[in-house]
């Protein structure tokens, strides 16, 4: 809204306000605003969560060293969501539809996580939402995001062509072009592969971040790095010169998402101040699902879904470790691959201290993100 007020309305009368048209300027201010919001209202949020006795439940089959964390205020993801969305609304162009799609996705997945946390922590039902209910709501939110993008594709504002890492010329289209010709009255099914693809990507990204949220500062630190990498990708995708030089699909309107990614970076750093080991607050599902939804949505909009496993490499490893562990347990007569899953618990069982696991996973996240960015030129 500040963009609309200071640039679009007041710039003709006060020319120094032209600085607000620059995306890098507004991204920096959005990141700083998000950081300050998280830092200043963080103590108040922690105090209120303690007053309402919203404390973390620690599962008995987890590492025994985590039992001392029981009762630490959780659902702190509310702080993250506020710190992301408020600066985004303040510093971004409100006429850009991609901004509102990202905002919707963050809110929708945050609401699903909030319901899950509320059932577990407030109503004292430790299982929270059932797996089926959680996947159903996550799929519905993803479908709504996909439908919004389909509408934009019809107005030539969005492309359903994928960007393939390391390959310049091949851009597979996720539309099912045979349907309108063969079965005209079912022509809407041309969009079905794309909608299913978005559902898979968003469910995968949200649950991957959720599974990573098991140690103090682990998930939010990796999110900071991932969001910074996405900020670079959104900026170059929306910049005509950089996109042409790197041979990316030039999507002028997606550049505005750089402000959203900057807000995510600032909010993550601010939350890390209180979530660093030993944590004063946990994000809960409301935070992890919201962040996963935000990351996945940005990757989909800039057509970098295939690069997302590299950008968020640690999240992928954590999710794969759980899949392999469960599969091995069921198919190999209760034999396990890891000492404990997700992967960060495996290293704890090997004797690594919690701080060592966290920092080394952050290093891994940074390496993954930097390698993902190098693929822009290795094409």
C-alpha cells in the first residue's frame, strides 16, 4: 500500500518518491520491516502463548534429550505469517495478482497448520488433524492456487511451461492439448495435468518443511537460505535483461514476488532470534506449513519447480528419509535404514550435539542453494 500511496499517488508532487518504483529498494525495506516486526512483537507473542499455556508436546519415542523442551511455547508461526504478509502488503504493488496468490497460499496453509496445532495443543488431542483431513485441505488449497494460475494463463499473464535445469531449449508444457480436439465438452481437462502438478508440488513442499521442523532453528534457518535463493530467481525472471542473458522465461509481473521473498527472509531471521538454540518459541505447524506453502507457490509461479528440490535440498532429504524409513519398516519386516527419522534425529542418535546438527544442516542448505543458482548459467 505504501507503493500505491508514495509512488503512484504522491510521486507527481514529490519527485524523490520515485525511489519507491525500484524493486530492489522496496525488497530491502520489506525485508527490514519484516525483521523489525518479528523482533519487536516476538516477546509479546511468547508472553501471550505462555499465558494461554500453549506449550509444545514432545513425543515419547523421540530423542530423550528433547523431553526438556516440553511446554516451550509453540504456534509461533503466527508471528512468522504476520511478519511476512504485513510488509508484503505495505511494500509491494497491490495491483500485481501474483502477490495475492502468494499471500493466499501462505494464509491458507498457515490456517491448516493453525487448526492442527489448535487441536493438538489447546484441545489436548495429541494427534491433531488426521492425515487424511490434512492432505485433503492441503490439496484443496493447492487446487485453488492452480485454478487462479490457470485463469491468469488464459489472459496470457502466466505460462504453464516448465523450466528444466541444465537444458536451454526444452520447456515442456503441462497442458493436455489433445482434450479440446477429441472431447470438446471436456475441454477444461486440458488443465488437469497442471492442476495435479501444483497439488503434488505444494503438498510436497509444505510437508517437507514440516518434517524438518524438529530442532531449534533448523527449519527457519534453512527457510532463510531458501527464501534468499528464491528472491534471486524471482528478480532475474522478472528482469528482461537478466532473463534474456540467462535464457530464462521472461515473466515481467513475477518480479514483484521479490518483495514477498524479501519479507520471508526478514521474517525468518527475526523469528530465528527467538527460535535459536535453546529455543524460546517453536513455530508449530502453523509456521512450517505456511512457509512450505509460500516456498512452493513462488517456485511454481516462476516455473522453477524442477529446481526446487535443489533450492530446498535439506527439506527434500528430510522428507525422503521419512519415506525410506517408513517403507523399509513396512516392507522389510520392521527393519530400519536410519536410527531415527527424520534425518536430523538420525545424526542426534549418532552422538552429534543438537547445535552441531543444526549448523551443519544450515551449511548443507547453503551449498544446495548456491548450486541451484549456478544452474542458471550451466545450461
